[in-house]
C-alpha cells in the first residue's frame, strides 16, 4: 500500500493538492486519492466516504462491491498506473487496496460558469445564449438545436500536457467525408503542449500565409448549428467559449447572425453596406493620400481648396500625418480593450474627443485626416472577426504605403494584389472566394447579397454533395 | 532571392514614386493663365489660388516675361516657391498676337505638361485682362450668353487642338471690355483676326449646335427656334446640311406653309452667306477628308425638317405691316 502511495506521490511530484485518505472498508485497508482542486469535496464526502464507511460485510471482490454500492455513473476499474494518473487530473478519485488494480470514481468539481448571453457577436434578433468553457455544455447547446442522429460527434484529445478534449461535429448525411478526414489528419499532426483556447488550433490549422481568416470562430451556438447544416465541420474545444467552423469562405465574414432573422432585402442591404465598409476601411486613407499628394486632378477645385486650407500650418507631410493618426487610433483601441470598463468610457472620451480636438487646434493634424482615419477605423468594426479586422489593418498600411509612392496607380496595384491574394487562398481545399469566384449557383444568392432561393432551398454544392436539398426531399 | 526582390522593389519605390509626390501646401494651383507676346518675349500672367481660412477664394497675380514658356514656368516656380499646377486651370486667355503666331507652340506646350489638362475653356482678348476680372464672372457671362442669346459659346483647348489638327478655321469667344470693364460678347475669328458680327456669331453657334434657341425677325414676323439640331453629311454627289428645328412664330400671318417657307428661305440664305464668307475652308477640308480623290468640292444643299409648334397672331405686327 505504502509503495503504491509513494508511486503516486512521485508521479505527481509531491504536489500539495494531492489528498490521500486511508480507511478500512469491509476489514480491508483502502486508500482514496484525489486532487482537491479538481474534485468536489462534497461528492467525495457524501457519496464516496460515507458510503464506504458503512460497508462492513466482507467480500471477495471489493472493487465490484464498491461499484455496486456507490451512486456514480462513471466508475471504472483499471490495471494501468498511467491511466489512473490521467484520470486523477480529469477530476476522478482513485481508490486502491494492496491488491492489484485501481478503481477510478468520477467526482469532478464544476469549475464552469453557466450559459451566458453573447458578448461579441451581438445580434438584435435571434437567440442570446453563447458557448461556455465547458465542452459538454457546448455540445449540448448544439444538440439542443439539431435533434437528430445525423449529428455525429467524434472526440479526441490534443496537447502533450493539457490533454484537451476536442469534439469534431458534423452532419453525416450532409458533410463530405473527405473534409472530415482531412480535418482529423490535420488535428493528429498537431504537436503542442497545451491548448488554452480554440485560437491555438485555429492558428495551427489555418493557411500559413493568409492574413484573412480561413477558419471562422463563433461564440454563438445558432451560428455553429447553421454551419453544420451547411455541411461544414464544427470543432468544439474544451475550455474555450469559441468553436471553429471549417471551411470558411470570404463571403462568410460578411454574414452576421442577424442576417437569417430578418427579411432578405434588409440582409442584402446590410451585406452590401459591409462590403462597402470593407473597401472604405482599406482604401480610404490611401485614396486621401493619393489625391492630396499625387493626383490633385482627381478632385474638383472647390474640394481641393478646402483641403489646402485645412492642411495649412500642419508641419508633417500627409503620409506621416496619416501614419501618426492610425497609430494613435491603434493605441487608443488597445488601451480601450485593456482598461477596466468603468474607467474605459472616460478614457475613450478623453482620447477620442479631447485629444483629437487638441491635435487639430495645435495644428499637428488636419481635421480632414482625423475624419478619414476615423471613418476608415469605424468601417472595419462592422466585422466581428478579430482576424478580419487585423487583416484590414495590415492591408490599410500596405496600400497606404503604395499610394504614398505611386498615388492612384499604387492604390490600384494594391487593389489588384488584394484580389489576387484572396483568389489564391483556399480553406481546406475550397476556393476562398467562392461562391463569387468561381461562381457557385445557388450559393451565390447567399453571398454578398441574400436573395430568395425559390421553392427548392439548395445547399452549397461544394460542401453538401450527399443532400443538396434543404428540408424534406421531394 | 526574396531579399533581392524586396530591395529591388524598395529601390524602385524610392527612386520612382516620389517624383510626383507633392503635399498640398507646396503646390501652386493656377486658376487663370493669360499669354501674350511682345516682340520676341512672352508675357505670362498667372492667377495662383492662395486660399486662407478667412478667404478661400484668395488669388494672387504674378506676371513673368521670358523668352519661352518653359522658362516662364520655371521662373514662376522660383518666384512663387510653389510647384505650378495647371490641372485645375479654369480659363486660358490668349491675345490675338499669340494665337496668330504661336498656336502650334502653345498646343505642344500644354500637351507636354505632366500636370495639365486640356479641357479648360479658352477666350481671346486684345490685351491681358486687368486685375479684378474673375474667371467665374467671365465664364458665367459666356454660359448665360450661349444659353440665352447664342452669340458666344464655350470653346475648350481640346476643341482648339481638334480643329487645328483638322486644319479648320478656329473661332474663339472674344470679349470686348468697355472702359467700365463690362463684358460685351462677340465671336472672334482667330486666323485672320476677323470678328464675326452678331448675326453671324449666332448662326455660327447654331450651325455647330452650340446654341439651340435662336430668335430673329423676318418680314415683320418673329421666329423663335426652341429646339434644333444641325447635321452635315458628305456623299459623292453633294454636301447636305440637314436642319431639324421646332419653332414658335409671332406674326400677323396665319398661313402655316407660307410662314414655313419664309423661315426656311431666310435661314438658308443667312447660313449660305456665313458658309461662303467664313466657313468655306471648313467645307473644303471636310470634302477632302471624305472624298480625297475628288478634285472639286460639290455644292452644299440644305434640307429642312421644320416643326411649327405654335403660331400666335399679333395684331400689333399687322399694324406695322
């Protein structure tokens, strides 16, 4: 017995959270061992120790007797010591005697928060619940929406040290098998110590040379369920309130949860607005620099005179002024994220209004430049994906740089480069720009616009080969 | 390889891109350019826009005398400390002398400018405009005149280039300023320094579709053209000028056919006179372009499609008769 205890202590590096309790059960000496930070002491006291204490009758197979007695759904007997160590850190209590073998009893302490409302992907209409850090809860939130045996959940664990559970979810009657296989293969190839969040996997599974997200993350169970019914695969990662949707197309980034809860015309309008905001966000500062430094002939004389007046006494060249403003905005944004919400508002007012006004009064920045950068920055926030916002930021810099050197020619070169990059990308073998390039009917009707698909509601043929028609097949 | 490519792009950017880079406060936007020639020297007058917060329309006039236009531009750069931009040139004023002697040189000069358009309007003057006359006023005067009376019409530098290349006679709006600087409009003939009279100017603009509303009296009858289009076609046999017009008539006469005949005969006679006296070379070139192997230009024939919209009988006009 002592040898076994020593073996556990050694394996756990004499961790102080390890609780060892010796007691007599049916005249036999048993030892119960668990991690006090992962195991609920109430469960151990009320449902294990109390029940064991009243067991007095001798028995030949003590483990079997305990299994019959304890009211736990997850009690397993194992012979391997390494398995028990894993179970120990999964929140199990380990029971053993001098005899061979171990009994693992689930007694997990609930370390999760409850299902809360959505924080980032806010929608006016539709459900408000969001994923939590608990894998099972997250799976339940999806199962609750898709009550069919066609929703398959496969599990595996990744992380040499964390052994993080990952659930691969897909609709077996819709999703392509090759896609699932490719995802499984990629997951198996991942070598990592710990998976802290879904973004760890996203980083490792995305296209390496892409700034734009080729895997979408969502905190909304309804969006994940939508994706499953499209024929996509959803990865749910333990300890992460976000799930990954694979594959992701460029047009998906222009879709919001609200889109499917309102009329098509409203959705089309807002999607086109987002597309306009995307280009505005990337190209507006570059266009402003082009027309004020190279292509003065691209605007009318009245506007040009207005701009000249505004730039009077500004000591910096327009490019430097733009960079200064963009950096100031990025700093403001970063500080706004980090600052506690109670003081955040006052900092925003101080940074946004007072500093901006002071900069103009001091003659450091022209009012038009503040307007241009503000419009550009605000336009990028119509997207919920942080990766997308970051991609827009880098392309804004890149095209601004080109416009500084080459004016509108540079801007056009940047535009062509951006389109070529997007056209070259793929997400798990699917063209990133589809269904626009190549044009995929009927999916084009639900891309940058949302049009009525008619009586037959068809899925994206790229993803859903097996069951193209939505609803009851005719 | 990637590093080499990066440095190559960087060098290309640094050595090529900045060539046209100029901040707004470093450029001199020219709104009015006047060119004159005295003996062998050019006299250039630039109205440079120098806006301030208090006065956005502020202009500064600089005059330069030099041996050629390029030197003038460079001298102005040194004197004004601004790079001269002709992209937003609102008006070019040429004197009779320079148009007579240096039109090809002028065309070349503007076509060679990197930062110049050629769509700006051009007017002709005897002398350079005095300070105080603004481009806005001049252009508005011509536009209103073109719309209401048809004596003047806007002619752009592009029109001049096109007309020059076709070797046609060039006409420019000629404004004669009275002593009180009040503008009076007339069309001036550029080549021979010959001015068209008022009636000819109207007919010239009418012929070129520059004005669509013209009024005139004939045999105590007022004809008002409210809409018109003139089309010229060249065939092997003849040159046909087709005139489509809608007219309103004030007359004591009510016979529609008679009135129509009077109108068409009068218009034909006047147009013929204009074409013979001033636009003969225009039709010679037109004929040569379309019929290069034909030696003699054929006669010009007129076709009228006249729509009388309204005849109003005026007793007052009958009394005159």
